[in-house]
C-alpha cells in the first residue's frame, strides 16, 4: 500500500524566483481561462489547446504542463459556479522536472535547450535531521515539489504493508485531552488538547482586538491577522504533532493496532445545543478532532500501523461489563453492577479499545464469543473496502447497542451523554 508524506523545508529565495512565481501565476490563470472557454474533457485536451499560449512566456515546458495541471484540477473542483482565479504565489512541479542533490534543489527556468546552468534555478534547502532523514532514505520515492514564498514542500512516498497487531490501543479524543488505553495495560492521558483549546481561545481574543484597533486600514488588519494566524497554527500544530507522534510511535513499538472513534457526526452533536457559545466551541473543537484524527491516520499509514475506526456511540455511557453507568460529578462514572467508579475518558478509551476485539471482552454475550469469525469478516472488509486503510465496525457496534437497549429498557439518546 502506498503511503505519502509531505516534508517542508525552509529556504532563502534565489534571484529570479519571484518573477517565476508571477509568470507561473499568470500562466495558471491563462490556462484556467482556456479551460473555462473550451471545456476540455481531459488534461491532454487542455494541454493541446493551451500549450501555444503558455509557451509564449518562454519558460521551460514543464511549467506549461504544470499550469495546465493546476488549471484542470481547480476547474474540476469548482464545477463551473464561478471562474477560479489563482492569487497565491507558488510553483508546482512533478518529479520528472526537478533534481534534488542532497539539499540542493534544481528546478528548470528557461528552455534554451543547451542544458546550461543558466537554464535552471538552484535552491539551497534548509532543514534539520528530520528533513535530512527523508532526503537520505534511498527507499523513498520522490513525488511532486511545491514551492511557496515561505517553504519548499516535497512529497515522498513508499510502499508499506500494515503489520499484524498483537493488541490494540483505544484512543478517546475529547475537548480536554486525548486518552489512550492499550490491551497491554498501558494508559496515558495527553492534556495538550486542553492547551490547544486555550491557545485558540487566546488567539481569538487577540484577533478580535486587532480587528477593533485597526479598523481604519484593511491592509494592516490583514497583515496582522495573517501573522497571528500563522503563530497560532505553529503553536497548536506543534502540540498536536507531539501527541499524535507519541500515539503512533507507541503503537508501532509494541505492534499494536490503533482504534479511534469515528467523529464524523460531531457537528450535528453540537448543533443540538442551542447556544451560540457552545456552537462556536464545537466548531473550534471539530477542527482539533479532525486534525488529531488525520494526523494519526497519516502517521500510522506511514508507519504501517493498522488503524480502525469504531462507532463512538455509547463509549462513555456503558461500563466494560455492559451495564449502564451513572454519571457523577467531575467527569466520573459509576457502574452499579461492578461497584466501580470510572474516569470518563479512561472508560471511553477502554471501550473504544475493546470494540470488535471479542477476546478483550470475555464477559460479553454469546454472539461475541465466536470472536474469530467476526474478526476475519471485518478483516476481509478492510481489505476490500473503499477506504482501504481503516475500517469501521459500525455493524457490530450497532448490533451491540441494540442489544443494550433491549436489556436496559428506556435509554436516553446516547449521543447526548458524550461530553
Ligand atoms: Zn460494570
């Protein structure tokens, strides 16, 4: 299975690069206009009709092809509602058009055909050992390169086969923390998510202040907002990366598969509460959830760690023994059957971990006793499924929930008890 990773490098811009950005931007917009007017059926048709125009810029052929590529993809996305327009300065080149010699990136410039050095632009990349490890790894394939005024982004890919897990890690993500429970007994609570929420709150106040104070000049407002937005992203991303790397690294080191809640419906959940403040918080948290989820997903894919999504319904409403828990103050839950008090996040992560792992829950009903069957069925679906890396266990979960409802008589909407 192919896993991709984009690695970002800092660089100092060589002479001529800003002109190249501008020419490429104009070429993209030319190609978009041609694409909108001619409605080409495929990339090749667009290249045929736009090539003559784009060639007049005098740049290397690769840029004409790349501009057509950009134009074709943005026109495809927009679906003809309005004519798209490229404003940002950037360059995109496929892996045939650039050369990477250690940290020196060579991109084409003009096309005199002589192959002389003046036909190219050389960019010295900067990076730490982390970036170097990708460049020096002969097992990685290099993909396209994207150059923006701030960074050079090179995509790498490699073939990875997921390992056979010897156990699982359940991950429960909520607005305060990410809690992990592994089948080997390891548990961990990452409080960085709470910090991220605080940072986002602080920056929201800063941004409100900026807009208030610089109302007279939109350019200054825009500049300050983008500066603080960048700072906010840096701070939040750093913390999220720290958390997700540790999760995936632990799973890899102990050959455990990762199970996460499928948090697709989280927007709906927050819509139920009718206060503006909560709604706003919900949207903010959705970003964090989605970010954690996608980071864990691509990192585990890169590391060959198998990943499953489970239905998040009822993970904090039921004890591991299957009976309904009573909510106490301070995010504590009490199970009357086991006479045991749980930490809410702890229980949720244990429930996620135990989902569709029948071996981990021997006290369950008879249908889950024949666990081997269930597992192989899910495994095969995982291989055939559309989204091949992860699989959902919705069916077995829904069945389990139905049984719970039967057993417990009246049950409140479980999703309301989530947070
Ligand atoms: Zn219990």
